[in-house]
């Protein structure tokens, strides 16, 4: 048997008849530093920094390559359209 109050209904004024139980999520604060070193040794630190720098370069390179590909497509489309008007 289904209870009569199991479903959300909309009142004539447009509001829900269910009580408001949803609250805002708490704000999560992530500290910038925990006061501890980021690596056990200088060697480990250098590896982490090198990794971060390589990932940044890879991301920038990917963005540049996508932009160059989009530009090449736009130029090809422009040439194709110019060919139609010349004919």
C-alpha cells in the first residue's frame, strides 16, 4: 500500500507542499599548505616540479595544436568558398 503523502504535489500557488529539507552544502576550504614539505627529499621535489612543468607544457601545446587545426580548417573552408565564387 502506498501512503497518500508519498508524492510531491504542487500547490495552486506553484510551491511544493513538501517541507524544505534540502540545505546548502557546507563550504569546503582546501588549505594551500599543510606546513609539511611536498617531498621527502630534494630529488623527490625536483621530480614533482618537473612533472608539473611537463604537464603544463603538454596542456599548452595541446591547446596550440587545436587552435592551429581550427585555423587550418577555417582557411580551407575560406578557400573552398572563394573557389565557388570564382567559378
